[in-house]
C-alpha cells in the first residue's frame, strides 16, 4: 500500500526485548501502617532499583508501542477521537489554574467567571436556557439528564405513571444503559429502511407511560433525522421529554441547535466536540443543558453573576450533587479555551470539515456504504469478512481501525468518523488501508503481524488477562 508505515516497535520475540523491570535488582523497603486489618498490610515492599534514564526509557518505549491520536488518524465512529490541541494543555498547567475547590467564592472570582462564561457558551451552542458543568463524563451527563427528567415528572405528579424511555435501534448503547439505571423500562424503536426514526412506530410507542425519547441527530449512521420537528411534536403531545445525546454534535456546530429542534435536555461530550482529552479512566466532563422549565432541577451548585460578583447558588428544585465541587475544573478550562480560540467562525468551520471529511472518505473506499449522504460519520460494511478481523488487519498498515460490529443495522459494521482535523492526505491513507484489507482477505487469519502485540485469543485475553510484570518475568 502506498504510504505504508510499519509500527515503530515489534514484539519482544522479534527484537530480543526483555522487560526492563524483570532485569533489574530489587530493593526492599520497610513500611509501617497502623490501624489497618492485618490482611491488608505487609511489612515490606520490593521495588525495582532503576536509575532515572532507565525508568524514562522503559516508559517511553511502552508509549511508542501504543497507538494514540498523536500517532495518526483514529477514526473510531461515535467515539470521536480527534486531535487535542496542545495550547489547552499549556493553559491547564499554569499555576493560576491550580484552584482548590474549597476556596471561598470571593477568592476564586476568575474561576467562577470562566464557569459562568462556559455555561453561557454551551447554552448558546446547544440552544439551551441553562447548563450545569458538574457531570464528570458523557455517560454521567446522560444519567444526570434523565434524573432531571424524572424529577420534572415527579413534580408534575406523574413520576409513578411515566415508566418508559424510548430509545431508537440506532442509538448509542449508553442510552439503553442510562434509562435502565435510572429505573425506566426501555422501549426500542425500529428504524426505517433509510436508517431513520420510524414515525409510525414512534406514534405507537408513545403514551402516558412515556418519560422521554433519547435521540441523537444526526444519528449513529451519520444521517440527519429530517422529521425531527414532527418527532418532537409526537413526544411532547404525549407529555414526554425529548433528550439529545450530544455525541454527534460535531456535525451541527454553528449550523443547527438541538434546542431549536425541540429538544428539552442535552448533554455535551466536550472530549468529542471541544477537543478535551478522552477520560481513559481519568477525569472527563459531560455538561448538560436544559430548557427554562427544567432549569430548577439542575444539580447544585450553579454559578451566576450577582450584584457583588460571581456566586454559587442552589436551584430551587435541584436533584442534588452528581459530582464533587463544580465538576472537573481543568477539563472544563480546556473546553473554555478551545471555544474561545475557535470562536463562531471556527466552530462553524469545524462542523463543515467534519461533514466534508466523512463524505470524502466514504466516497474513496470500495466497501459497501449502505446509507448516505452523511454528516460527520458513516457506517461501511465489511461484507463477508468478520469486521473484527478486518479491523485487526488495518493495524498492519499503520492506521487505527474504525468502530466495529455496531450499529447492528449494518452487517459487519465499520463505523467510521475521520473528524475535521484530518487532511486529504491522511484520508487518502485511510482509504488505501480500507481497500488493501478488503483485497487481501487471506492475510486476516494472522493479523495483526506488524504491531507490538500480535494476533491474540480474544476470549482468553478477556478472561485471563496478564496485568503485571510478574507475568512477563515468569515470577509468581
């Protein structure tokens, strides 16, 4: 394949690499703990005796064996793994950004101002009247939004009656989980032949038991729900609320707003849309926005500008706290910086390029792409090839594969989102990888062959993972 790039590091068998930690002498350190149960304590701990250069080289090598967004394109559909600009990291590491959450309001006016501004920015971007920054991730934002919906129905005396949340077949898996975790029965809505919401099925599904419909627009097939105004009317006429999953907001920035479409609640995935890092198990952020009638139910505290500066307050019918302090401050600071740097024109340009890149890449691959035209992502089919095997083989061409096996509407789905940050050269390289794998099915059985980890037994790896250096060194 033209432009083929082999992974930097091969596995230990091919390059003679032995795990550094297993080679070194070990130092025993005496330790003392008081007041803990005996089965949770030990008298000493064995640590590797490493110099600073040895430790640095070990972890640098491990990082080079991995693939990240700084390595190349990462077209995971729906996950939106786009490049995070480094200027936001510089801002977040300034000494002035190190603000303890328990400081008095008067001593953190700058921080509260940024919170208030970000609430306003997100509200205007989404067409929402009020925003909370508290939820620490997109899924947590979903859960918070559904809790707000539940509180709204409880206030209206319908909490016990409205027991169902409707979720389209093309929805994100988190939508189903969120509704169930909040105690609702999940009603799955089928799609039409063109991949969109089936209006007749929706009209049959809604009723006095409906608490909400969870929907993203464009949907997970990258298709805009053209009947969104009618969908909103159907849900609202039944007394339900319309929830917007913000995973696909990249396609709309500066061009359309969920609030104008009739959505009552939405969450923002700032790691997808506003280029903060994905959590990866660490801190994230998933703010939610609501219409004016739902604002009283938002988590506490909120920020507003008072007569003597910025202040914290508790909404009148708040559902309480969903996260410590005001949310993950440094993640939100990066979001604020990204929005300010791009401005209105930059955000609008980002959505234009996200849509252009998805449609260009879809047009350049030979695989079947059953729907279209697309917005920020598309779903191709691997056809007779197992999508997971297809993805493993793509790794051999120096690119990351797309999301596989989902949504199930497309057989052997390859859900692909190039994002707005990739150049035409990068997209052409991705297209070449797609086509090279498709034309050489015989190589799939042993793929990947050019990465740090070779073809693995996925079942055994999941059930019996080796997570420590002991497994590498042979020690027990």
